């Protein structure tokens, strides 16, 4: 999944994306806002943080395409607001 902030910039390298409701499932954001996520439900939220200030966090409301449910890898671009 590629994550883009509201200002059009990618989410910073090293940010942590947590699956809402599963605090132990954190994923590190890589270059250009890309994060590899596994075992996601078809719909949900990611809470992304790269600091403690309110402008250093955002929320992704995602919905994976159902027609790709059996694919090995699903790619998606999401806004993080």
C-alpha cells in the first residue's frame, strides 16, 4: 500500500502504521510512503504516526478490492488524512 498525506507528500520513511483495533500489528513505512501489510481484513483503518504532534499522524480508511481477493499481492494507493 502506498500512503500519501493530505499535502500530497508520501508518508515519511520510518512511520508506523497500526491496524486499528490490533495495537500489536504495527508496520514500518518504507521509501515513498510504501508499506507492506499482511493479513488485513477487507475493510478497516490504519493509524499512521511518525511523531507525537497532531500533524505527525493520520488515518487511512481502506477498502480492498474484492475482485483481487485471491491475488498473491494486492497493490493500493490510499490517502492518509
